[in-house]
């Protein structure tokens, strides 16, 4: 008789599914809180009592280097372990995906370790709105432990910090310098023309004194 094998097969399938979920270590359970400059991504390795936080701004100026500091914190049950933290842009698009990472070793117990992942200047080209970024915590062997996603506006060329006031001041100064030089040039030409006119007038007056038709001047 083969009928009892069906429930047994279903039970084995359920056990396999639970084992698969447990083996993933709670991956992709991370989340993001806050807005603006206070936005933070939260990751964790619950099996080792580790929590991770990283600041996530809403804008990304790609013309300059961008640093993301991951802070790893353990509790009394934490065992010493090495981790890799990663920042990835367009993580689900194989054609445009790019990632940067760093490694950190957390000591046993209630210890804290900060590690920075730096995205080099101009590593991302173009201005992109609501670009997906993924912040991940991985094991030393590259296995994903946890991750969180956030949309960030990438700015390829941003205005200077002073809003362009320096450039405006320099342009204004250059303009008035050109105006002054042009006025000086006109003034110089005017003096030359006036001198020529006076010389011509004196020449005409001298010619009238020697004109025989008018006779000698007395």
C-alpha cells in the first residue's frame, strides 16, 4: 500500500522549506527610517546578536566621493566574526549594477566597529532620479545576511555650495573692468580728436592771417 507516502512527502517538503528559510538567516529583512539627512538603513545578524546602521542621504552628488559609514554593534552573546558591508546601485539590473564594499571584524561581546564604504567621484554618470540603492550585510564568505533598499537622487553636476555667488561676483567684476577699459579708450580717443581739432583750428587761423585778399592784419 502506497497511500501513507503522500502525507510523508508533504511533511518532508514542509521541513525542507523551513530549513531553506532558516538557512537564509533572515536576509532582506532590513529597513530604512527617517527622512532627509536623518535617513538610516538598519541591518542585522540576529543569529550573532549584531545590529548595523548606516546613514542614507536622499541625494548623491556623483561629482565628488561619497562615503557611507556602517556601524556594527554586538551584544553579550556576540561571537567574534568578520563581515562584509556593501553599497550597490541598481542592484537588480545586471547591465547597470555597480557595487562597492569593505570588510570589518567585530570582536566578541558588546563591541562596536565602524567601517566606511566609499563610492569614488564620478563613478556614477548622469543625473538619475529615485535610483535604487541596496545596503547589504554579508558573511565573510559572501553569503547575504541582511539588506535594505532606498531610493536616492543621483546628481551628476551640482551647483556649488555658495549657489554660484562667487562665479557671479567674478563675472560682474570682469564686466565692469571691461566697461572701465572701454570708457578709458573712448576718453583717450576723445582727447586725441580734440587735440587734432585744435591744431586744425590754429592752422586755419594762421592761413587767414596770410591771405592777400584780405590784406595785412593790423
